[in-house]
């Protein structure tokens, strides 16, 4: 049975494949360029391959999907029976993905609502999931957009990285901030604020930084009913330990997802990343 409103997102949402299939969510892939080789996230390059390339200090960049790729996704949704499309994407501060979707929407065969969620990773994924749940219940495109925007407004995302160098190279954090972190030999904690990655705290050791990350998440969750996602890049043991501690500390925990980020986010954060998304219901 076709859905009257199709939900489209991009590959940085990092939703589990079975979840996307269950809710009929389509993810348009971004591209990772290693050397002169362009590879689609999710199908042509794994997080492990990306981490190895970074560790070997190979040239790694990322690029948005083309408007033509979005146009094909919108046509496919219309041909499958959709009378409208809600297209939800990572922060326009990080990528031109939103702009490409807007261009494609102008020529789509059905109306398309394109939304800059200001989010990334499972913060974006939770927005797409909220929109899909509204559609599954018979809601309209406007109601799906409202649900996604409401979810985004309540979310928090925190990041620990071993070094700010990857964020600096990709232009996702200022050179002065990156230099200060390196000069002081601190371990940075970052947060998603206004669609941008901003410095939150500087902690002296990795162990203390990860413990502080746990505290921040527990404080933000409080006693509310929340979903939590723990992301990592090439640090599965760290992620599993953090997830286990959060299971015992967060009293209103509904669902907890643990996953490795894809190649696009990994390219800008580097191996050792730990990130936590707190998504209140």
C-alpha cells in the first residue's frame, strides 16, 4: 500500500535500515571523496574504510547530492503513489544538501516540503521518524513537518572528539578554536547549537571528557521520557560502555540506539568520536 505522503531524508540520518523500510523512509546519499574517488555514503564506503583513510592521512572531502539525485527520488515517490513529499535534511550550516533538495523540489511532479532541520546524525533521524509516524497514522504533510520541527526544537546533541583537527579541515569549527584546543592539549566537548557545532567545554583527559559527556546527557534527559542515540567512529567499546551507563542513569529512557556514524560525519570528526543525541518525546 502506498503512503499518501512520502518521507525523504539523507544518508546522514543514520536510521537503521529496518526502521526506514518499516516506515517507508527514503535516504538520499551524500558523497565522500577519498583522493580522486567519489563514493556514495551507505553503499560504496563503510565507516571502517573511512577511518582507515583518515588514519593514513589521505585526502578526504564530502559533497552534497546533486539536485538530479533528489529529483529522481521525488519522481520515484510520486510514481509509487505519493501525492506529497516531506524532505528532511541535515543542517544547511554543514552542507548544501538542503539547497539541492530545494532546487529539485521546484520541478517535482507532486508538492514537496523541504525542511532544514538544523540537525545531523540520529538527531536528524529522530525528526524523520517523527514525521513518518504522523504519516503512518494518516496525517498530512503539514502535520508531518510540524512533528519533525517540534522534535528538533527539543533535541540536544553532544560530541566528544579526540582532536578538533578534522572539524577544522572541513571548516566546521573555527581555526582559532581548533588551535586553542591543540595548544592546551585539552579534550573538547562540543554541542549542536543553532545548526552549528560549537565548543561547549574543554576537559583535560579523554576519560574525564567522556564522564562529563555522560553527566551532560543525564542532566539534559532529567526524568522526562526520551530516546537516546549513541554514535561513535572506530570506538565501539567506548560507545557500548557509555550506553550501558546511560541505561542505568536515565530513568525515563524509552529507546537507546548505538551505532557507528557513516562516512560523511566521520570525515569531519575523525576516529574516536563519541556523540549522544537526547530526543525528548
